[in-house]
C-alpha cells in the first residue's frame, strides 16, 4: 500500500467540533477549575456565593440530562475518536485537552500546556497526569497504526520534572505487533528535553460499546 493510500485508511485522531455549544461550556468549566485553584484565599462569604451560583448551574444541567444508559450509547456512537475522554475530549472538562495529529513517519504528536489543575510537585506536573497522557497517547498511536487493544503493561521512566505553564510535546509510535501483543513507545518533552518516557504492552482486545 502506498503512503498516500495508507494515510487515507487511517482514522481521525482528533474529535471534530460537532457541538460548539457543549465545547464552549466545557472550556468555560476548565476556566472555573483553574480560577478556583488560583484564587484560593478569597473570603468565605464570597466563595459561598460562588458555590451557590455553580450549584445552580449543576442543578440545571442535571435536570436536563438524559438517562445514563442513553448517554453512554450516545458517547460511544460511531467509530474513531470519542469526544469525552479525559485527555483529548473536548466534552470533558478535566481534559487539557491534548490535540493529537499523525506524522508522516507513522508516529503521532500533540502539544499542550498544563496549569494548576495538573500540579504535583510545586510548579511541575503530577506524575500520574503524565502517565495518563502517555497511556492515552500510546493507545491512540495504536489506533493510528492499525492493530489496537487494551493496556496490559505501562512502564514509565521519569527523566526530569515536567514543567507547568510551558508547551509540552507528547509523541508515540507503535513499534511491533506479535500476534495479539502490541508494543508501543512514547515521550513527553519540554524545550526539546525528554521529561517522561513510556513503553506499553497492549493486548488486541476491545470492550463492547454500549448499545
């Protein structure tokens, strides 16, 4: 298969913005989470007022939400990239989000900036957040390359602290397929230096989508 044909066969990596209203509301929720961490020491009375307004928004959303079973079916409708995952999902307020794109060499890559909601050590990204980004990105790299599956093992090496408030580049590439065993590698870099590297073993198995 030619490189051009292979590119046409590959799935999308980034969810298309088919609900601008939801995406805008989620972006606003991300701002709220970051702002709450940033303000911190405001007066108790002021924060009680903020809490009341946020509760009113949550009450409205909950009252208009569909049954959970219906929502699960909607989340998993269609093929390719979902819009709700906690790394790239534009519908998920805890996602940075990280936008991934395929490279000509078969790897995938994305850049993001993480703020206070993702802090571990002072001024640096929590190690568990780095693991989350890499686990997801390795999985998407498998989806991009062809054979994909579920994470069986994820081995991480933390080379140096990963900074907040700076562009981070996350890359991944599928390196081998042996029957049902898929091996994939990836890195998080900042300023051209590797902060975290990962090696993953995936098993070619999928969980059924809700019907």
